[in-house]
C-alpha cells in the first residue's frame, strides 16, 4: 500500500445518492497520496425533497461501496450540518482543489439517479 499523508483531504457533499462520480473523485484524491475525510451534510430533515436519504442511509451507501478504503484508513466519514459556503482566512496551510472528471463521470446526475 502506498504511503498516505497523515492529514486528510476534505470532501464535502450531500451524496444524494452516493454514486460512482463520488467514488471517482475520492479514489483520485487517494491516488494522489491523500487520505480523505468524507463530510456528509446532514440535510435530509431540512430539505427532504432534494435530499431523500438520511445521513445514516448515505453512511451505509459509502461503507458498502468503499469498505476496503475504510478498513485501510484511507477514508473516514463524518457528519456535518448543512453548509452554504466554505470559507477560510489567510494562508492556513491547506489548498482548495477542484477535481475535473472525465466526460463519462461528469455526466452522472444524482437527480437522474433519484428519479429512476
């Protein structure tokens, strides 16, 4: 197994549902040598129409699909409240990184998955 950073890359989302696009991004981050803290927004009760899955259901989806990464410590999962922005002050020792997926991954729509 490759040596990963002791710090974590934070990956925030609703994951409604957790799908292969999310997996692609997480595995890309891991392959770049980082552990990943998957921060699941607990948003179901606040906006159930577009967020039909509870935190517990999302947690199970992630653990079912990424059990090996959980076992190795490459990922951890945490619950966070509904977030409307990510803010930081001056140079605080981390970067903001956008991962641009290939076209087949970019086309994935959680809304379409929920409606199918």
